[in-house]
C-alpha cells in the first residue's frame, strides 16, 4: 500500500513537471493571464482613479479582474494536449487520477502566481487598504481552490471542442457564480474595518472547494476517456 501511494504521487508530480516544462517553453497561459490582468487593472485604475472607492466595489472589481484573467489561461492545461496530439499518449501512460491532480496542481500554481502579481498592484493602483489580512489571504486561497477544481474539469470537457475559448467561459460562469457571490461578500469585510465576516459565507467557500474537488475527481475519468 505505501508503495502504491508513492507511485501515485510520483505520477502526479510527473504530469505537473511535464506541464511546467511545456509552459516554460511556450509561456502561453502565463502571458495570457498576466497580460489580461495587467491591462484590465490599468484600465480600471485610470477610469476610477486611486481613491474613494467603497469596499464593496473594491471586492467586486478584485474578483472580476481575477476571475476573467484566470479564464483566459486555465483552459490551456488540456487544450494544448489536444492541439499537440499528446492527449492519447497521456491517456496510455498516466492514470486518470494522476492526470487530474497533476493538471489541478498546475492550474493552482498558475493562479497563485497570478494572485501574487495581481494583489500588490491592485492595492497600490486603487489605493486600497486591507483591514483583515489573515481573512483576506484565507478567502483568496479558498477561492483559488474552488476555482481551480471547477475549471480543471471544465477544461477537460471543452478540450476537443471547436470553439474552446467561448465555450470555456460559457460553462465556467454559471458553475463559478455560486463561488463568486460569497467571495465578494467576504472580501468586502476584509476591506472594511468596522464590519464582521459572516461564518455562513466562509462555510460556503470551504464546502464549495471540497465539493468541487471531489466531484471533479469523480467525473474526470468519464470526461477524459470519452
């Protein structure tokens, strides 16, 4: 049993390393999400100015920018397999679980890297102050886990479709909407020092992350093999 667990972990890492090397050579997903985030944030900053933005609007703007920036690149984890013809080889040489969690980790690293780039710029350009840093970082992490779990499965679904970009956004928006609503509410509390975050929203975020991961893991073999 310990050997099988070790082998399973090694296969996950192998898929992750393969994707990291491929992304290092092309930088397609990285360029897409970082340029989209930078362009959108600059446009918002120039349009709204750098002061006097209420906490609610800051929370909405933050997640809109992050959400659509992520959508511009997270689909590439499976699209590039279909475009380069390596999907068949991956199916033959890696277990379904290893493929899912390897892609999941790749998307998580990509999204966390985007957030490390976006959060400081967002706070500086929009002159925003975070009143509760531990809560803010926790919310961003829970949001990232839920977003990555849902989009990894969606990316596998649309990998062989003709119009991948449009289909990815169409499928992702209704699935991620139940996540975005509590994310905005809790993030608003992080920007407002005189408010208290509700435990219900935090519970929803944690539950969504767990459910999305488990459902994605269970459904992935049917999507990946068909």
